[in-house]
């Protein structure tokens, strides 16, 4: 059962396009969600399958005309897939305006990609202002109206509450898996761990919750087993490809936790179910986001959160997966690295979806292992 | 115990044969790197110079970008670890090692025992590497060996591009404008010195500073880099063998620690 569930999730993580086609052939409408902090719950409540658009490993040809080479590979490959028709078949795409590169990506879709249509929305950065939650809720309501105008699908309060329950249940399942996986690295290596988290973006949450619960139960029935003494936690927007995880495995690293948005970090906080207005509950979820490079904080909390996680999981090192040319993350990196290195050996790896040259990454990882061993 | 270190880089292959982790029996170099017959040829050269055969070698460690292609290797070790160990062997006072090879540039901070405390590598790009120099030497119509002499004592013409592709165009424009070749060569050296110096300063420069790799033979560039960093730079005469020596040393240490018997 463990292997069957893992295999299903690994296949989905490897071939998102196939997963999308399968939903469409089954008559299920699918809507694209460009990260980060896109309100998937609303898409779910509107009756669509939210589908994470994380770009991919592709050669950039068409997007070069719109987005420069010094934009992050996530945005460039999303634009490429939009322009070359890979995303055709999605009912619509929603995209947050969280950085300049995403703004350029949305403009590219508006100008050059008519199918699927893109629905942008803004998230406020001054989140400590009393009006911030109300502004966010207003943006979400406007987004809901755009979805209804485009597709005819309204979003009722009842549907929103149901979707919030489903998403909170999924988050609980993911947190439980995360903890169990850290103590069973003999079964859940870096690749398998990443596949479980990555597949969540491409699968209906109810189904994903069921499969992840199966895996966690199977793990909990086994005795705890740590495969390698070198335990690391990852941090970044995305920890890159399965090939990078394979390199970490080959060099004897156990990944035992992460502060990676694409992986477990998105599941940290539940959405409140006790508020009368579910849209406001969703807005407050954004307001309480901490430790993210795209959510402004007066006192940055990311490095402290990463170090706390490393301590909890008994990890001896941190790997910063730095999305190459990601403005918010590269801006934060020097300060964060200085804070991390004071307490924990830290390795920085450049994440670039559009480059398949792993040799430099291998050299860095191998050297880091030598440093830790010495 | 004899150990052998082989450093298979993008442009050259180097071998060092050592006895007991202290005595260098032979070093050899071929200007042919990964994907060529260079590694096999340089291995034969080194064994001949050391007066031994492969069967006499207790352990082989391979390093460099071609380390995974070396079937005979008992150990495959990253070039940063090997360069760090090699630098400590050549000059134990080294605390900052700058290695500029054919493919990339690395800055390594060492402790008093030659262990790596921190390291940085340049991006996947020819800027600030030996490959950049090779391309520029071709444009100037000279070999890489003559390049350093050409730049010696010349006033540097400004070369603003660090990208090998753009810099080539810029150099051709300078030649067309009648700028002396020596000034252009000095300008190219200065652009690399600034690029590599920037990488080193991002990590912090702790003396003594050593430079290794083939580019360390370019005296004009080393001088410019020293001025950029405000530090004297040590260049060992075996600077190109730093990685191979480190590999041979680590092979000796690992074999001794594992208790493996000598052949």
C-alpha cells in the first residue's frame, strides 16, 4: 500500500500535464494557479480543480520576446508554456502580483496568450495595517466575481466553508506526513519526500489527502529509521528538480524538513473555520504568513524559523535553494545567510529550471558533505 | 604506500604520484581534458616518470569535472576538497585559496589544518575563467602561454564585458580602433581580476592568499588580482597540480583510515 501510494504521487509529480489531461478527459474543469499564495480554496469552491503552475524544465524560445533572461526560471517557463499552448485546456489562470517578474508574466499572458485567460489579483504588503485584511478580502471577492463572469460559476459561502475544511484536512495530513517522513528516511528519501509535496499541486485535494494518509499510516507502523547521519533542512521558493534531490541522496543527505513554499511550508497554518465570513478567513490567512520572502515583515522571521526547524528535526545543516534571478529571494539572501551561518553550516544552491547541468551542483553538494564530515 | 591523484578538468588533465602522503614522486600534465584521450595519456606519463606501474598504486583518487568518468578511481572527490588539501600541502599558511580553472572559479577558506571552512563558486558561465582567457587569446592571435607576457607592464585598455561572447566583440572593436594588443591583453586580465576579486570579497579575504589553477601562471593577472584584493598572492610553481596533489593526499589519508592493505 505504501509503495502503491508513493508510486502514484511520484508519477503525478513527474507528469503534471498527464494529470491535467486525465481530469479534463473525465469532464472535470481545471484552473491554473500561479504561485505563491494563490487562493486555491476559491477555485476549489467554484467547482474547478486547482492546478499549480510551477513552470518546468523547458527550453525558452517564445518567452524570450517578452521576459528577459534575468527573470526567474519559474516565471519564464510559465510564460513559455502559456505562449506555446501547453496550458491550453485550463479554464483560466489566476496569478498573484507579488513581484515585478510575476507582473511581467501576467502582462505577457494578457498581450500574447488569449487561451487560457489570466485573472490577476494583488496581495497587500503592509499587512499590519488594520485595513490589510479587508483589502485582501476585497481582492478575493473581486477575483470571485471575475471567475463567475468568465465561467458562470458562482462561489457560495457554503461552498467556501466546505473547501476550507477540505484544505485544512489536507494541510493536517501533509504536516503529519512531514513529521513521519523525517523519522523514516530509509523509506522516504529526498526524492520521494519531494514527490509527495509536489504532487499536491497537481491533484484534487480530497484524493491527495487519502493517499498521503495511507503513506503516513504505513510509516507510523514501521520502526523509526534514519538512513544517514547527515540530516538537512531546505529553504526556498522551490527546491528544484527530482534530479537535485537525487544528488542529495547520492551524497548521503537525508532531507528531514523544509521551509520551502512548494513543499511543506504552505501547510503550516490552518485557515480559520470559526469566522462567519469565509472570504475574510482566507484573507486573514495571508495576513498571518511569516517567514516568506514575498510577504513583507518589519522583522524578518525566516532564518529564525529555519533554524528552529533544523533544531527540532535534529538537522546539522541548512540548504538554501535560491531561485536564480528571483528578486525577492536574492534580495533577502545575504542577510538571511549571515544569520543562518552564525548557527548552522549552510549551503547555497542555485535553482534554475531551464538548466539541466547538474555537475556544478554535484560539486557543491559533495564539497559540503566533505566540510560537514571534517 | 603510493597514491595517485588525477585531476580531469575541462581543458587539461593533471596527475600527481605521491609516496606516504609526503613525497611527490611525479607530476604530469596534458592539455586535453574531459572527453579526450588526455586523462589516459597523462596517467601513463606520470607512472613512467614515477618509475612505477598501476599495480603498484595503493589508491587512486579522481577529481575535477571528469572525476566520474575515471573507472580506475577508488575515490571520487570534489575538486574544491582536493584543491584545499593541495594548497595546505604546498603552503600550510594558506587561508584563502583562489582557483581559476578552465571551467570555473572557486574561492575556498581554509583553517590551519587545511580543512575547508567555506567556499564559493562562480556561476555556470565562462566569465572569469580560463576558457575566457583562451577565447580572448585566440582573438588576439596568440597562444595562452604568450598572453601573460603580452600584457606585462602594459596600460590596461578598458574591457567592460565579462561575458566571453560580448567581450570578443569588444576586443575586435578595440583592435579595429588601433589599440595595442598588449593594452587589450592587460584590459582582459583586469576584467578577470575584478570578476574573481568580487567573488573572493563576497566571501571575505583572509591572508595568506594563494592562487592555483592554470590561470595562476598569468603573472600580470595575479598582480592585478593582488591589487584588487589588497593582498599579496602566493603562487606555487606546482599551482596547476594543486588538485591532483590534494587528490593523492586524500587518497592516502582515506586508504590509511580504512586499513586497506598496500599492493
